[in-house]
């Protein structure tokens, strides 16, 4: 037995080396540990992002579901200033294969606007002439010029490069031409073209509120003695505050008709001036003569061209600064109108003195346009003599979306008013609504006015004049019996016991519409026509009660398919804007006096004395 066991043991020992020799060489030894496999991170994206510069920090980040235990670290993925940022996102975690992603963060620079680089022509004088950029440069933007200054006669191609942090570089080109006295013979028309640059009083009014955009082919619905659908009331109505500005601009157009007469004679004036230059080239700086029924005077300096033209009916004084682009003018018409103005690409000031419907008036408006294109306007109007003048003051804000005007014009005009705000859509001309703070016998009130297309639940309106309207208190009582939604019962309002004023009501409100017509010569003209449309007013502090109160007060008398509501968007816009606009309005309404406007308009140049007129 022992021999058998020994033989078996020997065989096993002899077999061990044989097994070791047959083992695969590349197989690692078994140390009791399993091999670790890293998981790839998927479902994550890191996309390029694009923003416009707004002074705020912007960032590009990964999107997707990040697995538990995985974290993200970023490099160069945030920025505030304009530029392109090459961002990196690194995702890593235990058991995961590190993932690195790349993306671009782009912050677009602002565009430089509101500047011009005009061509310039000047007479050789031996002095230096320069062409420069006009307009207001944004803060931080500078200009570098090439070839924009010269003394010798010739033509120079000038370049202006505008650049600044967070602005896209803007390159402008202009021509500077300097010509000699011998060449002045070809310059008469250029002089007249520079001077006869007609101001456009509507230039600073948004396109949607200009007469051609506001016009209807026929006068919109104005008779509400029978039920009229509120949806048929045309939205491009002009309220009393905006009408103050429209009246001023139309009066300005009347005075500018005299400018147009001189403009029409421009070629004849240029011809007479040209003849003078051809024979008197050394005396080009000053000319006096007659042309097209006008006494004419032309004066040139190195930077300013002036033209005076007049006869027994009109005198026109025009000045153009060929370096700055500033234009000045004064027009006197014998029927009582006189106009003074100054303007450039971002500014216009107009002042008028005249008589309309037997009443004398003095008015002034000034418009300013900022780098964003927003226009601010200030209007002052005095009706009557200085000692007894009724003053109207208005302030205007207009951008691409909204036009806001605040004035102290109201109906009737003998009541004090804190301020009346009207808001319009700058694109469509639609009246959005109004807010007025006014003083009545029983106190001061804040009231919101809504066009009927801003009111739901009221689909039709009828208004009939009260026979005893003249005997009623016009300040607190509706002058019409108003019916809505086909009801035979007068719309009832809710009165406030303490003041006996109304929380809400519908009244006929004076507005104006622009009507497009064709005159006898086939020319399209625009006529402003006064009308009346129903509008809803709600005292501001009772706005939230309106829907319940109108239904409850008219229960059993008028049917509403749904409780009437006034547009909350309009409410928010009116009440948000009013305090801000009023603060500015309050500061400027006393800054312009009757005498200041009269002094600014001044008197005609002595050249226009009767003894010198044709």
C-alpha cells in the first residue's frame, strides 16, 4: 500500500513542471481582482451660442442629462464684452471615461448709428478745409480719419473709421473737394442746392403716425345714434394731446409753403448768380440781385452759405453750415405767419408766430434723437397776448414700438389738469389708451381711458344727446344717454357717494381722423377731421372692481355674454409710464416762456426793408 501511494505522489510531482511549461505566456497571473472597464459619457451636447451685446454676462453650457457622479468643469465659457470665446467643457467622474467638448460663445458687437460723413465742397482760400463725422458718437467710440484734411485745390477721398469697445467698426467714406476761384463759375447750383435744403417738420415723428400712414380713404364711423358694433370703430384715431402736436406741424407746413416758392425759383436764382460768377469770379463771396420776382442776396464764407430772398409777400432767410450740417432758416409771411428753425440729423427746433381763427399764437417744439433712435420732443404753445396767454405744454417720447405724449390739454379747456398721457403704437398708429390726472370741484382724480377695442364684453354702443345737456354739470355728468349690447336701457354707472363722481362710464370722446383726398390737380392731400367715438373710462383705483360693478349695477337692464373687462396690458402700460413721463413733463413745462419764443423768432433781416423789396 505504501509503495502504491509513493508511486502516485511521485507521478504528481513529475507532472507539475509539465503543466507550467504548457501555460500561455500572455495570460496574466490570477491575483484575485477583476478588470475595471470605464463607461463612456453620452447624450451630452455643448452647442455654439450667439448673443447681442447688452452689458450682461452670457455663458454657453452643456445640455443633456449628466450621469450621477459626473461633474462638469468649464474653461472660457463666459463673457460680457463683444467677441468670440472658444469654450471647453470637461466631464469626468469615477468609472467614466473623461469627455472633452468644445463650443464657441459669440457676443455680437453693437452697431454704430446716428452718424453721417457728408461730402463737402469748398472754395480754395489757402486755409485748411476738413470733412468730419456728424452726429453724436456713442460713449467709448472714437474716430480716426484718413485724407480728410486739405488746403490745396483738388479732390480728396476721405475715410473715417469709427471704433470702440463692444461696437462693430464702422468705416465711412466722403469726398472733400476744394476748387479755385476760376472754378467757381460751375459752383452756383451747388451753393443753391446746399442752402435750399427744406426742413421736414414730420421728420422726427414715427412712420406709423405720419399723415399718410394714419389716413383713411373716407371718414370713419362717427354717427352712434344707432347701435354700432365696437369692432367697426377705426383704431387710428388722434386724441386731443397728440392733436396739439399735429396742429403745430400743420401750421409749420403752412409757413413752409413760402419756402417752397423760393425753392421753385431756385434754378432761376442759380442762373442769375452763375452769370454774376462768370463775370466777377473774384467777388464770389457776396452777391445781390433780382431773380424770379425776388430780391436776392447770397453770402459765402469758408464754412457757411447764406441765401436771402424776398418780395412784398414773403421773406426767406436760409443758412447752411457745410462743415457741421447745421441748417438755419427764418420765413416771414405777410398774413401773420413767421417761422424760425434750426436742424441737423439728430435735432430740430421750430418756432411759430401767427394767427389762426382770429386768435394769435406763439409756439415752439424741439426734437432730439438719441443713438438708439428714440425721439424726445418738447412743445410749448401760447394762445393770446403774453399777459393773458393760455399755455399748453407737451412732452413726446417715441421709439420703434410706442409713442407717448403728455400734455395739459383737456375738455373743457378751462379746467386745471395735472397731465394727460396718450399712448400710440408707433408701427400701426393705433391709439392704445390714455390716463389723466385732473382737478375737479370735488377733488383730484386719476382716470384711465380705453378705446372700445380694448374692452371685452361690450360689442355694440349707441349714444343719444341729452336734451337738457346745456343745463347739466358738464364736468361730472355724461352729456349722452349711452346704451350697450342692444339694450333698451341706459347703461348705469356706479357713483361714489362721497364725491358723486362715477367709478366708470362710456362717453363720446373727441378725436380726429386723417382722410386721404385728391385735389383738383390730382395731388393726394391729407385732411384732419374732428369726430367723436365712444370710449370707456375707469377711475384707476376702481379698475379691479369694474367687471363686477358694471354687471351688478346693470343687472336686469343690460345683458353681457361675459363680464366686461378692460385690457390689463393697457392698464399696466398706462400706469407704469405715467409717473416717469410726468416727472420729466413737470420739470420742462415752465422752462419756456412766451417772450423767449418771440425773441427766438426775432425779426426779418434789414435786407427785407420795403425800400429794398421788388
